[in-house]
């Protein structure tokens, strides 16, 4: 297969569908299939709750709200970026399978006439 048949990494169709799919993958039912990402998502939900709690009524002895917000943002970024990377890989795989399927139906073969030589 030549490089021209491979789907491009930065194909806008793949990236747009991957962005939408990465948000759909935030569903707890889908995230629960990957235990590591499930724990990260639960942690991001909990830190987000703590961040808003600290904004509304600051607790004495607790971490500053800015720190809790930064940790929460990093955790959400991790979850969404991992979902996005997985969705891009799935999109590229589907595009490559479609390309191979299309090539199979459009490829013409030449028939050899005469005896085959075996040496």
C-alpha cells in the first residue's frame, strides 16, 4: 500500500468526528470499560466538586481553590485527551479499512496467458 492510500493524520473529517466522539466517551458506561480512565474521571469529578465547594465557602486548612481548580483542569484534560486520541485512532482505522475495501473493488488484474515457468 502506498503512502497516498493511508489516511492523513490531520484529516479534518477524522478530527471533527473524533472531537465529538471524545465527548460522547465521557459517559460512565463507556469509561467504566477502562479502569484507569474510570479512576481518573472519578478523581476529576471529585476535584471539580471540591473546587466549587472551596469557591463558595473556603475551608480553613484546605488547599487554595486555585490549586484545586488546576488539579481538576489537568485531570479533565487527561480524560478528554485520552478519549480524543482513542477516537482519532479509531477514525484512522475505519478510514484505512474503507480505503482498502475501495482498493479491492477498483483494482484491475491482468491475466497471464501461457504456461508458468517453475524454476
